[in-house]
C-alpha cells in the first residue's frame, strides 16, 4: 500500500491533501473502485517509469482524484484551486513561484478526452516539478 500512496502523490499532484485531508486514503479507494485500478496496476505503472503510455483506467484514476479534490470539473483543470491548496501547506510556501510557474505551463493542456487531459496535466506538472516533493531544494 505504501507504493500505491507514493504513486498517488506523484500522479495526482496533491500530496498536500495527503497531509491536509484525512479522507485522502478514502478518496484513493473510491477512485480505484470507480476506475477498476488495482494496486498491481499502480505498481506496474511505477515500475515502468511512469511513462505517458498509461492504460485508460489509470488516466481516469487521475481524473477521478482531481475531481474529488476540486482541481478539475467538467473536464476543465482548475489551476487556481490547486494553487490555493498548495499555498496552504507550510513546506510549499517557499516554492510557490516555481510551483505557480509549473502549474501555468500545464494548465491549458488538452487530451483526447477528460481522462487523457487529467493524465497529461498530471505528467506535465511532474515534469515541471510543480508537484510537492519534486521541487528543487
């Protein structure tokens, strides 16, 4: 389960909610059930280096988590909602310029459907180090 949580932190761009929201684990479980993603699926994706060729259900898992956390609605990424979440996390405050830059670089990405959009934004945020735990020291 530990690797699943680490994957979710990287994939969902919301490590802040792991710390701030005691219900995050429950959201993960709900999204796993809704999208039929298993821990084995998550481990396999991580073992493959979290490449952009994820299965559709993993992409929909990213969408599910983003929606449940208020960072996406009706297929639209809410960059400001994510920034509002992150700026309230003490260890993020010193890195908000870099995080904001990464979020702005990724906010207009569109995929072939809502799941693909959520996944592409997530991967972009990871690449731009706009996710907690991936910023420069």
